[in-house]
């Protein structure tokens, strides 16, 4: 469906896993990831990338897969709510996947410490994520929008992740 929307000229497509599944895995995380989340996500993302590539649309279509935060590096268990352990919200580090849209494939930017708790090298911010998307969309770094009082508001609030281009 996402590929067909791109082919039809839709400029922004958000894909949801469906089946009322949630990545909010505070409990029962590991069987849920193994059985309900990873398999359909792997199939869908790889199929979308293959379909866009085969139709010559991947270079003009930016794919971003991200959440609003990462997960704690340590497993937690809330037995009053869940039978099995999971991981809680963690804002200090997370992974984001980019493909197409002019970004260089296979590029890894930055690293975390050995337990995935904090950035160990080349940390990036949400502002860098936004700026990277804006650059892939072709928006110049000086672009701004103006409010009702004609005051300019810059869209870029940080530099793009240049390693991706």
C-alpha cells in the first residue's frame, strides 16, 4: 500500500504495523518482539525497499523508521502488570533507520556504550534528525516560516547528519 501511494504521488506516507500491535514493550517484550513485531516489520520494510528500488522510486523516496525514544539498556519486570519482563522508555540513546531519498546506504553513524545506555561516539539529536529529513526533502538550510506577525521561524534547529549524504 505504501508503495502504491508513493507511485500515486502522495508526498508523505506513514506506515503502521496494524493488528493493534504496539512497540511499547514494558512487559512480555521478548515473545512479543519475536512473534508479533519483528517478523512483519522485517517483511514489510524489505518488501517496500525492494518495490521502490525495482520501480526506480527509492532514490526519490526517503524512508525513516524511528520511535520517539529508545528502550532501557536493562531489562525490567513489573509483575503486577506483566507476566514476563520487558524494557522501559529511555531517551538517552536510540536507533533510527534511513533509506532512499539520497542517503548513502549501509552507513552507521555514531555508537553507544557497551550496554546501549548512552552515546559513546558522534551523538545526534532530534534536531539533527529533523534537519536530515528537511535536507532530503530539498529544503534549504535558510528556509523559515513566518507567523501572523511576520516573524521568521527557522525550520532547521541543528545541522543535518552529513555522514548520510
